[in-house]
C-alpha cells in the first residue's frame, strides 16, 4: 500500500518561510514518479503549485515563481517544497501527489496558514 505523508505545515507570518516535506512509502518506485505539490484554499479548486519530474525538470504556478522551490531526494523517497516570502494568499491545505503513467497517489494534506 502506497502512502504519501506530508509534514511541515503550520502558522507563519507574512514574509516568512516554511519547508514542506512529503515522504513516500510502500510498493512505490519513487524515482520514476513525477511528484507535485497542490493546494486548495476554502472555496477554491485544488491547484498545482509546483511539480518535479523523474529527471528533475520543474514547473511552477505563476503565483509562486521566484518564491517557492521544489526538490526531491530519491534516496529518502521524499519531495520538498521550500516556500519563501509567504503571503496571506498562500494560505491553503497543501497536498502531495505522485504520478506515473496511469498511477496516481495523493497525500492527506498539511495546513499552511500565513497570518500576522
């Protein structure tokens, strides 16, 4: 059974930073999966924040370019989202997603609140 477990969320002031982690376990060859971070704010649809392919290529939502970075450590089966210069509008539940061909896995999410 594959599990994706996010951690690192919490409350941070505007302008602050957080690093989210997503650890994968189970029958899951982490290195071949494209890993992504998504977020969903109340009343909004879930949206892509950032993704990283098995080869290390990355893409970001326009709203986070220059502020967020995504990275992966295949030896640890973990993907990270470094979030800097956080804004109130970054407040959301952040989800980790792994995809490979027709396979797709989601984590349970971690809450990020940006507020003074």
